[in-house]
C-alpha cells in the first residue's frame, strides 16, 4: 500500500504501529489526511481519485461488495454517508478515507478512543499505519485494518459494531467514530475501476487479477463523463466528447483554457444570432452546440486529469451563466433587429426566469442535503403527499435508463436541453421563436419543479437558512438590516414579488399609452420590497424560497423602474445581467463552501440598490442611474474576484506576488 500511495501522488510515507501512534501523527498534521487499510486491493487511480475528490473535505471509499467480518456497512444518501452500521446499508466501507483539516481533531479523538477500547489497548499486532503526503504541505495518513478489534462509540449512529459479521477492524472503527461525532462524510463510490477488501491470499490473488484485467487509463477516461447526466448531453455530447478530452489532455490544455474557448464560442454564437440571416443563424447554432460540448469537456478534463480547484469550480459556474445570458442578449437583439418590438423584453424575461429557477435549485439542493443528514426527521412522517412524492422520485431516479427516468430528467429543462432547443429553434425559425420556446418550456418546468419541491419540503420540515449566514445569502445590505424586524420572512418576500410585478405591469401599460408613471408608485413598490423580515428567524419549512423570491422582486423592480424611466432596453438588460453575476457569485460560493466575497458590503444590498433606483425614478434620471450602477457593480464584482482569487491567496502563501 505504501508503494501504491506513492504512485498515486504521495512523496512521504510513514508507518506507525497502532492507533495511538496514528492519533499522534494526525495531531501533528496541518492538511487533509488519508487513511486506508492494508486489506485494500485497488487500482492506483482509485486511491488518486479519493485523494483528489472535490465533493467535500472528508470522503470515504464505499464499495458494493458484501460485507465481511470486521467491515462496517454504510448507508449513503445524496452522496453522503448518513449512517455507519446501518441495517438498510447501501454499501460497505472500502477501508480508505480522506479527512479534511477541520475534521482532524475528531479523527485523532476517534483513533485514541478506538485504541483505548481495543483488546490490550491497541491494534492487533499486524496493524500498520502509513502517512503519505500527496503534495508539499498536504498531509495524509494510511492505516492498515486490524481484524478482531472491538466496536467503538455511539451505537445509535454506528450500529452495534457488528454490521460486517463481527467486531469492527481498526480503520472501520475510525470511520464509525467519525460518524458518531457528527462529522459530515461524503461517499466516493468505485465505478469501472476495481477495489476490494481481502481477507486471505486467495481473495488477494482474485482481486489483483481483477485489477490487471481492467485498462486503468481507458476506465479513467470513461469515468470523466458524469455517471448521470441529462438526455441530450448523454446521447448527443458524451458519446464523443471524451475523445476531445483525451486530445486536450495530450496537448496540455487545462480545464480553464477549455472554459475560455467555450465562452468565446458562445459569444460568437450570440453575435451571429444578433446579426440575423439564415447562414448566420445556422452558424450560430453550430457554434452554440460546440460551445456546449466544450462546456462538458472542461469538467471531463478536470476529472480525467484530477485538476480540481475552488477557482476552477467557481469559474465554471460563472462562465455557464454568463454564456447563456449573452446568448439571450444576442437573441433579444436579433429579434428586435428583425422588427419585433419586445425582443429585449423577452430576453430579460428569460434571464430573470432562469436566474430565479437556479436560485430555487441551489437552495432546494441545500435543503435536501440537510434533510439527508437528519434521516430521523425525514422519516418521522412517511405518509402524506410529500412522502409519497419523495418515494416516487427515489424509485424513478433508481430506475436508470427507463422512460420515466429520462422524462423526469428532461421535463425540468436542464441546460443541455435549453441549449439544444435554442440552437434548433434559432437555426430553423429565428431568434423570436427561440426566445418564446425557452420562456414557455422554462415556465412550465419552473411550475412543475416548484410545486413538487414545495410539497416535499413541507414533508421534510427541515430548515436550511438557519445553517448559513441568512443575511449574506439574502443579499441584505446595511439598510435592510437596520429595519424593524417582522416575524415571517417568506410572506414579506412574496408580497415584494407581487408588488414589483404589479409595478412592472403598470409601467408597461403607462408607457405604452404615452402616460407618465407617478413617482409615488415607485415609492409604494419600494415599501412592498422592504427588508423588514431580514432579522427574523428563517426556520420555516418553505423559507428556502426567500433568496429566490428576493431575487425576483429586485429584478422585476429594476425592470419596472427602467421601463417607467424609458431607459434603453439593452441598458436594463445589462444592469440585471450584472446583478445576476453578483448573485451567482453568492450561490457558487455556497456550493463550493467559500466565504463571502471580499467587497460584498460595497454592493449595497438589494434594498440599498432599489432605494437608489427609486430616487433616480423620482428625479427623472433613470438611464443615468442604471448606467452608473451597472458600471459600479461590475467594477466591484471584478475587484472582488481579483481580491478573492489572486491577492488574498497570495498573501496567505506568505506574500503578494503577481500571477505571472
């Protein structure tokens, strides 16, 4: 195992005699630690994938093998190990895990407790502990399994310790101890490659033969493709994109480079959609498709080369949204240029709808992850329509490849289907039809997902905004935080949405008829948009909808002010686009477990920005205000990105230096 860890990227390996020495090694570690058992036979790529897994700081290897004596069973839900020693186990612990730096104290404590409760106060005599360091400054530990060691810790979380048919081995006791301490452990399953835990020489020989029978590089290339993707991506992209991934890896292009080329393709497609004419529209559709292929390739390349970073994940998320909305801008311009008066309005509607949808997707995912960590809360009420919907969804998702499975994945209108629809509709019928079809399908998909998720969320009854900085993710500024608190955040946010929508309708009617929109109407909408519930507890079962509702309220309010002030449609689009980048930055940081943007306070918060727009509407300077605020917010956004990803990391490494 020590030699294999070196081949997997380790440059320092240490062997310890027992769990007590492991605890001492862990106590001195400052970075992520890898722990594995000597009974594990696997491809080197399995170890490398575990060491570089981007799903979370603490990750356990999970196998589908039947449990053997001394091996801990696990129950996995939404990629998380929610229970060790579960009666309804979905896998067996693979004898290896990576523990993040923040969880090292829990690992050391688990090792000491396991050593103290074992027969003789230590591991079996043949147990060995190995500490490999995958890269300079990053610690890791590999511990051999010790069959015959008694079970450890908290039966309520880890079972009785005999899920594998006997007392747990040393490495199994460690993962059980971590679970007992409430450590969030993500699951890393082995697919296409080989990994088995062996108990004798015959099993070892069989496992080694299975390892030798698999082409490791070919399997890794196939593994670069997501296991479960959408219909269009699966059958029209992933069937050939791995060849592009392989070529990019050979040439030496990194995932970031592929992302930038994908952005360039999308921008070029948007320009062609705006230019109009059948040749330009067809060429734009082809470029859009190729840009989406590259959008898949950058992730596949990262998985194939194991080049993951928080910056790369953040950039990929932001680039995806920017590309899509630039294409909407091109379609809006093209529809207007072709003679349709409201081309930009349709583009604005598509961007607003998609952003609000993404916000609900993000927070429902966070809610579902939190529910998975609280299985007893979810299972307390197995009946009701929410419980039935949850059970039906689980069955459909498990029936991979069935008609119902693909229908469920397609009806929600994922990005592959959106880009395919845009490309086909624009090439055959033009920008106007492309925007209308995106809006119609997107609205139906939003209604479908929002309705079902609301019912399931009420059944789960798990708060999620109470686990994060609600003020940050609401995008509250100083003004919203100083208002008098109200009890219920969601009703106030929904009233704000309705008020902003009503104002927008009024502004459209008034401007179309050549009338002026009175300033007091803007002020009235501002009252509806008040952030009076910002300091209230966000513990309701539907309060995960609050951030999305506030996004909808602010965007609709800004559009209404722009329409009432007769600002150019492209300027209104640009302002809302910058707002979406700011808000996607917040959600990307939530998903990538990053802290708040360095200059977040300078963005003024949603209520502060709305107050400025209301003042501009009253003063009759809406266009000037929109242009100024767009430029200001964009500069703050870029400066925040540079600070977060260049300046501050350089300082953390011991001094500021230029990227070159």
